[in-house]
């Protein structure tokens, strides 16, 4: 992945006066590399192409796309909510070769924080996260396998890149689940420190396509008196394992498994293991299988590819006024 904000590429949210080809190029690897090379991710005063330390021919975006499309000058400014993190980039492209005036730069610099506040998806995602009772930590999942911090909530090792918790969360999002939850044992398989509840919420459609959802951590609630071992057995029942398979997985006798299942049926107030599995899934009592707990991906259910990104933005109208920029692109990570 090209070097861009938080290690990812840009996604064009809106553009005016650009062909489809140019709009797609501005959201690609070459553009992200050029932005990083030119130091265009910072806030403050906008940066023009003519003020860069290197010629346009050394920048792939200009040499391969923008110059052939008739663009000769630009202004770009990083978008950050007042004093906050970098979330995107505003680019004005000009067919004129004359550099922009200092007044134009000052006005664009003053406008940038307001634009950043308007397109920042995190406040909306945080509002959704706050609806989860007792939420203590969270992370925003990306379609490239990376994560974004959720401002206003703590981070946690369970929600770090490479965690099996995030592998399960990403899998559930790829399966099209808008909302689901499961339990994760703390301190090891036997859950000496209890369980954390992991809630997985799909991202709303009005956020950038690169953000696919959230994984949220909160204390476990109402486990119906089920012991850590009974919860582990229940998870394998939900996975469709037979008593013999559960016994082999947990290295216990089949009669021990049968006793655990009898106890959990009583505690869940159901008669059959199928009903127990349905109720447990509905109430978020699922504990992932041993393979998932050990950090491997082999035991996770029904792996699928992550959802594809949305198509690139379509061409908007063309601005021909000489006093205005020839085109505009509003990009976000």
C-alpha cells in the first residue's frame, strides 16, 4: 500500500471539473506517494506545486496524469479538525501557470478546519459506539486490515492489529452482519480474569468506504451463571461440533462434555442444544473456538474476503470561470 494518511491511500469524496480518469488517479497510490513526498499532509498554509522543492516531472501524479490533463498549478492543504489529527486533503487544480495569491492561500487556510470538521466521520462513529452499554475501548476497522483509533475511547491490546479478536470482527463484517457480539476470555483460555464483550458494528454508508466498521470492548453482562468451561463448550456447540468433536478439542471425556451441556441447558432454560445455540448467538454468549483463542486464523468460521470498496466518484460539472480553480478534489484517507 502506498504511503498516505495512516499508511493508506486517499479516497475522493467529491470533485468538480475532473474527468473520471483524473478523479480515480487522485485516489490512487501515485497520488498518495506524491502527497507524502511533498509534505502535503500537514495543516497550515496551502502548498502550491510551484513552491515544491522538486520539479513536477519528479512527481508521478503530475508527470503521468495532471500535466497531460492540462493542469499546471495547484494548491493543496491538509484537513485537520482544530488541533486534531490529519483526516484528508483538499486540492485545487489550475490550468493557469500563475501561482495563487497570498490572499487566496490565507482564505483557503482559514476554510480548511471547517471543511475538516464537516467531513470527519469519527464524531458520528463515536456517537454510535456510545450506544453500546459500558463501552470502554474501541477501534475503527479499515478494508486494508489496518485500524484507526476512535477519539474519545481508549485503545486495548485486544483491539490491536494482528489480534484474533479483530480477525473475527472483520470476518463478521465481511459476512454482512450489521451488528453482532461475542465474548473473549481475559487472562487465557480459562478466563481467570473473566470475559470481555466484543461488539462489532458495521460502518454507516455515509462514511468513507475504507472504514468498514468498529470493534468495541465492554464488560460482559448477564452470563446466566455459565462457567468459563461451559461457555467454551457452548461456543463449540454454536460452531456445530458434536459431543465427540468437543471432547477431542478440549481433551476431555465425552461424558464430561455431556454433563457440561446438561448444565448449560438448565442455566439457559432451554431443552435442546439447537435452541441453546440460537439463544446464545442472540445474546452474545458465543466464545470463539480454541484455534481463535490461540491466535491462529484457522478456527474462525466461514472466512470471506472483505467487502469491496465503493466505485470511484463520477465526473461533476466543469468550472470555466478564469478567476476560479479549474478543478477541485476533496480527499479523505
